[in-house]
C-alpha cells in the first residue's frame, strides 16, 4: 500500500484571551495508506479534532505540511481544490452544524456528486443505494436537515461522505450519535466500501470497541503529540504508553459500570 495522505511536523497555535498562545498540535506527523484505517485516540482536548480539520484542509497549520497524493493541500488553488473535495470527505462530530438547513437531503447528496462524470440514472442509483445503506427511506430526499433527529442527521452526513465513493474519509466521532443497531450497520457499510473501493479512513472515536473493530493502525495522542503508534492489536493487547493504558482502563471500567 502507498501513502495517500501524509502530514509532516505539524504545529498549530491558538491565541487565548488574556494569556499566551496555546500549542494545540506540537510536531505531529502521520501517514495514511490506500485502503487503510488509521484511528486517532486520546482524551478530550488532545488535538484530535484540530488535526482532522488540518488534514481536511479546513485549518492552516502554523508550521508543517499536509500532502494528498503528493500535492501540498495548502498550496492548491481554489480551482484545484474542488476535485480534491470529491476524493477527500469529512464527517463532522456535530451533525447539527455540518448540514446546510436550507438544502434538501437530495441537494446535499447531489452536491457530493457534482464533479463526478455520472449519468442522471447513475446518480439516482448511487443516492438510493447510499440511503439504503444508512437505513434511510427515499422520502427523506425532499425534506430538509432541520426536520430530522440528531442520529438521522448524522446518517445523512455519513451518506453525503460516502455517496461520491471518495478515496479518503476523515471521520470525527462519526457514529457516536447513533444507536447500537444503526451504528453496526454504518460501520459495516464503511468496511464494505473499503473492501470494494480501497477507501482509506482517518477514524476518531472515544469508543475503544469501535476503534478495535475498525482500525488497522492506531495513533495515541496526548497534548498535541503522538505518544504511541502501532498496529491496532498491539495497542490493545500490549500498550506501551501510560496514555494508552489509561484510555483502555477507562474503557474497561465504563463497560463494567
């Protein structure tokens, strides 16, 4: 497998009212290969969501570089960036702010197919199949995002990311708002698309069982740095860092409570 996305020595600082700037990312590097799922785990506030936004080109790092298929994401012009949006999708943690309330569900999904050379029949077929995968009826297409519950909105957001069959999806707590049965269906859909198309995933979750089910490789973050990295089974069976051990212990205690 070849590297699809790489990040080299990322730093990002944020101003803080009445005090010095805070370093959110501190010299962080990673790579994601074609067909691979890399999970990012860590306590809240360790930089996972910030890193996701930098990888997706939504935030500019203070220093460092993100490349997708060898091209510097930050150096792309607006015209060059449009095709990238077809290949690189992000599922946001908050389904309420990630969907335009003025758009119908059909418009949301069609927008993801804008730069795809598909016939009208192919687009309709792709949309219907994706709705089915997300356990959503076709009559949702004429409705707007504000009419749905949080879990339904999240499934619509996931459908938007999947419908264009991108090369890479950055998923930030993508299934946390879903009940267990729907969550399993969505996760299996992601795995099937990965097997079928070679989809790569950057997967952020606090649910260690989900991470173990999905990830090939796990990166453990603490205070904006990678403190441990390795194959998923190694991290879960023989963690080396205190951070990883603490996260796994907390997960076990949560399961028992």
